[in-house]
């Protein structure tokens, strides 16, 4: 999600988190075998969702 999209959601009181990954490319989260940082980033996203849902 772009910064602009995050701002628009936040203005509508939708919880958002913007994480800029300058060294990553589109769909990097699905390439954990080839991009080591993908697993870390996916774990961060999962932790954020667990926290949001109270798991």
C-alpha cells in the first residue's frame, strides 16, 4: 500500500501500517526461498495481524 493510500485509510479511521522496504520488489513476500528478508517481513505482518485480532 502506498503512503498516499495509507493516509487516505487513516483519514477514514482505518488502522494502517506503512513499512517501506527499499531493497525489496513487488511480490517479495512469496519468494522466501530466494529473498531471506521476505520471511522476516512476512512474520512482522503476521504478528501485526495477530495483535489486531487479539490472537
